């Protein structure tokens, strides 16, 4: 995965996670400042858009209320597209995420213990498993 795709993958969930924290204003203002550099005069528009999405997520009304997953997908696409077109903004977004202590999610850890007795068989997997038996 290239640097921009990875950055978008990390930043998109951060947007939805930080919507309900004290760090929200810092993230919103940082994203708005990045947009302002790409599209002069649009920083305030994106800040209002982010606030509206935040409000919809905090107080969902009806079936059209956005879910965190939908918002993350949308922002992953938007960030990736804008960063690919404006790679000079990559260090600035990385710095913003670092300042808010946003890191990539830790890999899922799986711990399993099993004991087979009496001729039985144990099959364990931390994900998908296919078992083929022959007789």
C-alpha cells in the first residue's frame, strides 16, 4: 500500500473517532486548513460540512443518518484523491495526526489454547480456516 493510501486509511477513522472527543475542534480546523490550501475560500465550507456530519452522527434522525463506516469510506476516498492531487499536503496531514496522537490501529491479536485428548483433533485459526479430511 502506498503512503497516500495508508495515510488516508489511518486518517479517515480518526475523523469519526475524534468527532466525539475534545480534540474534535483541532482536527476539524486542521482538515479545514488543508482544504483551504487546495481550494482557497473553501476551508470554512469543509469545517461546516464536518460539523454537520458530526452532529448527524451524534444525534441520528431517521434512516438517512450516516454511520461511522459510511463517513470513514467517504473520507478515505476524499483524502486519498486530494492527497494524490496535492502530495505536498501529506506531511501536513501526518503532522496533524501526530499532534493528535492518532496512530494506525494495532493489529488484532489472537491467543488460543486447546488440548486434545482421547484421539480427538483440534483445529484453531485466528481467521478463516478450511479443513479437508480424507478417508
